[in-house]
C-alpha cells in the first residue's frame, strides 16, 4: 500500500467536493483532483490513474450509478468508496452491485472516511496477492483481548467465565492466555497448576511451534485450554512482544477462540495484544475513576487509528452500590456500551472454589449475562426458551436435590419436619377434644 495513496473525488456539488478534499488532505491522502458525473469523471480517472475513487451518490441515482459503473470499467483495480445522504438499503445494495466497495452515509467524518479507504486498499492488496498465489490459505481463530485501563475491575473474572461459556455454548475450542504481567491470576481462579507457563516459550521464533506451545497448555475441567502467566513477575523480563505475537499466531491456528487477559496498564505486550485482536473488550466499572481512565484509553486508541468497530465497551458491576446507569455511562464515554454484567455476590464465592460461576451456578444472573455475552461474541443468536423448556426449568428448580455441598452451606436450610407419631386408635379417641353442646335459647328469646 502506498504511503500517500492517490485519490480522486467525483461529486456534482463543488462545495461538498472541496470539503471532502480538505478532509482527505488532512488524513494524508494525495488528492489528484475532483470532477462531476459523466464524461468529466471519466476523463479525470483516465488522466490521473488513482488508487482510490471517492464518489458522491445522489438523486437521480441512475446517473451517479452509471458513472460509478463506467469508472469501475476504466479502473478495475481501484476501490470505489461512496458517500451519500441516502441510507435506503435498496440503494446501498444497488451501489454494491455496480462496484462500490464501501458506502458511507453523510455527514462524513474524516476518521471514518480514512479508515474506509485504508481498509479497501488493504483488501485490494490482499486480493492481488491471492491472484498471484502469494497467500497461503490457513484457518485463523478469533482473538479476543480483554483490556481495561486500571486494575481491580474484574477483567480476569470476565475472561475465565467468557472462556467457559464459549466452550459450553459453541462447542468450539477455546484457549485462555494470561498476559497479566503484574498479577496473572487466571491459574488461581481456575485452580490450575503453574509448573509450565508462557515464560517457557521465550524461545527463538523458529522453535515456537505447535508442539512447543501445546506442551505449556493445561486443560481445565470445563474444556478451556489455559496458558498461565509465570508465577514470579521477574520471569516476564525474558518475554518480548515478538514472543507474544508468535505464540498467539500458533494458538489461533489450533483454536477457534484465543482469549488474551491483559494487565490494567499499557506496555509493549499489551500493545501487541491489541494489534492482533479481532475483538477488544474494553472493560470498566461504573465508578468515576474507572470511567476517566477508560476515556483516556479510548482517546489513545483513536490516536493509534485503532478500528473503532473492534472496540466493545463492557461495564462490570463489581458491587451493588451502582445502579444501572447505562445511558449516563454511554454519554460520559461517548461510545455505546456493548455489554453490562450485573453485580452478583455469588462470584467471589465461586472464585474461592476455583470454578467459573457459569459452571458453579449456571442459573445466577451473572452466569446468564456471561452466557449471553458468549452468544454475542460467537455470533449466535440466543433462542428464547419455549413454554415446555421454561416449565422444565421450573420443575427442576422445585425438586432439585443436586445442590453441591458448597451451595448447601451458604443456604439457610429449613428444618426438616419430624415424622408424625402415630397413636393407637383408643389414644386418638381419648385425646380428641369433645365438642361442647350448642347453647340453645328458648323460643321466646328468639321471638323477642
């Protein structure tokens, strides 16, 4: 991809064309010129041979789409990015059919337009590599990075429960990598040994292969594979971002989901885990300090031109002191909240057992939230339960004797009633109370 890609703008409105040109110039693109529809656009396309075409689509749509189709014939390798005031899906679909790569609805944002162009150029470059046979086809799992701008906000709890829920609900392979360079509590929360850890993979790149990585993995009873952090923080000194990139790349070829649990601070390892992720779960709690740090994290990601569609805000209620102020939080952060995890006092209890709450207490409100989050991450639409299923849940709840000892210990059990003492029949007769005879009043009393 060129350092300053060459762009032309096709727009019938001169003032809007000038504004788009200014926007692109500020984003570092070389604007080769602008034109209206028809022959003017065709001439500019032939003379400048741009790498990208940015075109406005307005009524009458037939004329603007005809121009797009003609330009696509002249510049078959140049991606075409459209912007329009029309958001009708039928128009968007028609534009895609004639060759538009991306369709943006005005008002345009410079950052959004630049990202669209860069993405289109990267896709075109990869398409050409495929045509030349330079791309080796290889399956690659979804990399989910769980990150927060401060510690103590429940990132590891989210990571462990999401991993277990993904295994349960998708029946796919999941590996959880502990990249917390300060604490690294995944192994403790999952009650797993740490004889081997990611520090054992501080090897030359050519030696970090499937066999080496597999030798450091532990499999939890939930089915989640775990790559623990080293027991001592000093062991992180031997690990550099290149090791992390290689390890994650290997895991992504052997697992459907790779979850990266990161520390509440920025370092080179966190930076590399952000670069490699498919989805970023940016975690925060509702308190002011966490929200302030999250705003700073969002600003930093924007300065890196980090794709905003990858960033998913997760609000974790770690105490019952905060009410659900989702709208207020969205207003403060300036970004939609993707998920909210409710406070559940059962979480610290199950943590002591070394078992995610989605396994230890699957009916709890936090478990249900984690399961729905797994559905959302996995792209699975959760199916509402039918009447018979709900009835089955009710029956199993009413008569379930399968509570674990830990569950039974935390419940206040009702006293078991003693078996009734049966008495001989004569005893029953003697003990039965004799009913008193009703007091009858004389008839004259009734008359009065």
